[in-house]
């Protein structure tokens, strides 16, 4: 492991949770609800009940329960296996936002999914009532905990990504999800928290390995007395044990902390009875998985952590944009590259190098964001999103220049990289509803807002060439005429909004070259197209005052 090892806060988090009254208040709500539900008749269908209560300083608690007298028989009928969400009608659409490109589907506990679906009307009313409640705690035990988890997930789907307050879900003895698990030692009353999924599963197996089969059957999750456990935790004085592995020179801090956590919950002691090798292996695995998990979490919370580093690369391109004005502008200078001296060639290679670094970085960021659940993808940090927009507007024109410089065509449909499309899509999704593309700019922007502007110019130039070519079919000529009309409207909209850079109107730019050829074509054919605002703007040279 690297020397820049991350630290887990499992012991501190466990102490905070135990002393916060959160678990105790949640369990009280569950207990009250289950006492009220214990009179149900076993032959009735498996049902879901809930209770709402208010606690000063803590907010609203919604507890879910399934009558315990029904669970055992009904679970045998429904089954305890997993089922794909796609197999349950209407279920998948409610949790569509959790899909990722890597995992387009997911599986859930079959009994919980069936229960949730069969009580959707009740849950919808509850969702409508508490969808905007803050703070909100949702809780449940066993199957009731599964319903609580699914209900919380459903609520999260409608909460704005920028919201700072979200519902908290606390469950006891429920089918596993990826979350924070509190483990405790029944003998000592100490506890620790773990989050990494593989670690959670391995620790559950380790803690149950010493129990006899008869004991495991008696102590299923439904029969665990969590109230007694919580009382023991409440009165436990969390003084760290004298045991400490920090004096060992061959162990890194994360492994040392993992050993302390395992000792706190009794796993290290139990495993020691079976041999030190098993203990060492478990510690190494948990520490390694935890480091990977913490690294991943840090990337999710701040996917733009290297933005300061790549600002240097952007500075090189900004410099090139300024010095390229005399060479026909940023786009055309790169496309034609008229500089011939050794220093100029060296500069070309430096710009290409910086462009590659930026593209590699943003492709990685976009790929990572795309693999997150959709809700997290939409939460792409504002700082990162707008930095990505600046990158797209600065670098994509250079990609377009290379593309058409090689004699290719149809960049928008055939050549545009995926990460540009997604950055543009996320920017549009991030805009406030109803604002559209309007802006209040009163002077030209420094970077043309549509990073594909030059691709539209190149395609318009190809359309002009097709109309001049006597070999083109009537159908192709009509298509070219239509596309030129569309381009005129597109270009004029950008001009009216001051959304293009002044370099567009430089004498040697591809846009001005297109206009010159287009003007000749109109005069030659005799006004085959109706008059347009763009033609009036260009013929009267109003672009000279465009700034």
C-alpha cells in the first residue's frame, strides 16, 4: 500500500452513532409498531404497516414493520432469493435513476420487492406526505427494514441533486445493501462501523463462524433482541483496550487501525482461536478493500481534484488562441498551421501535447461520472461541469480542425467523441428550467459557445460545393439548399446572442471563406433562396462592429 494511506473512522463513527440517540429512537418506534402489529392472523396476506412520530431536535421518524407472526410462513411462499428489478412490473421505473452504464439492471430481495409493489398505493401516499420533510428518519427491522430501504431510495430519486438535507435510513437485521454497518461485541459492548461491501460480508461470516449450527438457527435476524443490544451499548464506556499493534514496524497505519476495529468487535479474538494466518489474511483484505473504497469515495466527492493541475494545460491553449489571431484565428490557424520556423513547429507539438493531456483527463472524468448511478452523474460538481465546458469549447474546435483537415465529413454524426456529447448534455440538464438558451450578453464571448460551430461551417461549405458541382443529383442539391437555410438561421441565432467569438469574422476564417463562396453562389444562381437576416448582416458588413 502507498505511504499516503487513508484512515478509516470506523471507531469514532460508531461511538458517535451510539451516543446520538438515533438508534435508540428508531428502535423505540419499531418496537411500538411491532407491538401493535403482533395480533395479526397468520393466514392473512403478508402486509406492511408503518408508524409516524415526531422527536424534538431529531425530526420525523417513519417506522416500517411486517407482522412477525406472518413473516415466517409467508417468506416460505414468496421465497428469500433475489429477483431482477426488470422482472417486476412497474418496479424498475421507480428506481431507474440508480442504473449505471456498467450495471444497467439490479437485483433485490424477492419478498421485499413483492411487498413493496403490492403496497405501492399506500407508499405513494406516504411519499407524497413526507417527500419534502426535513429532517426525516426512515427505519425498520428485518423485512420492515427492507421496505424502509426501498422507500428511502424512492424518495432520493425525486430529491434535487443540490439538496443538502436528505432522508436517513436506519435498519436492523435487514437484507444487505451497500451502506454503513454497525458491528458490536456482545461480550464487551464495544462497536465499530464498516462501509466497504466486501468487508461487511467477510466480517459477518467471521463473527458467525464460532457459533454452533443450532445456535445460528435460533439466532436468526428476526429473533435478535436489538433493544437489549442497544441498552448494552448505551451504558458501555468506550475506553480503548490496552491492545495496540502500532508498535509493529511491519504494519501500516490502516492495517493497524483495522486490527483495532476487529479487536473491538471480537473478530480478531475469535479468529485467533483458529490460527493466526486466518486473522492476518482478514486484516490485510479488510484494510486493502477499505483503502480502495476510501479512494473511490474521495473521487466521487471531488471528481475534479486535479483541476488546478490541468489549468496549466488550459493556459497553453489560451496563449495559443491569442497569438493565432494574425494567422486567421484559433480554428483556422490550427487547421492549416502556416507557421514554419523551428520555434513555431515546437509550439505546435506543445499545443498538441497539452490537448492530449486535457482530453485524456476529461475522458476519464466523464467515464467515471457515467458509471455512477444516474442521480450521482447529474450531481457532477458545478465547478467540474463548467470547467469541462470551458475545456470542450477550447479543445473540440481543434479536434474538428483535425477531422476536416484530413478530408473527412459528417463530424456531428460520425466523428464526435462521446465525452463531448455528455459534457454538453449535462450542461443543458444543469440549466434552470425555463431559461432555455437565452442570455443577456451584450458583447461577443471569448469562446464560441457551441463547440461544434466550426463543424457546421465545414458542412455548410461542403453544401456550397455540392451546389456548384454540376455532377450532383437533384436530390442532393435540394438537400444542400435546405441545410444551407438551416445553417443561416443557426448562425444568425448565435450572432444575435453574441455567442460567437470575434475571430469568426476574421478575413481568413473558414466562416468568411464560406460566406464569400456562398455570396457568389447566390449571385450565380440568381437568388434561389429567400432573403435572410444573416445575408443582410453580412452584406452590410455589420459584423465589423461585432465585439
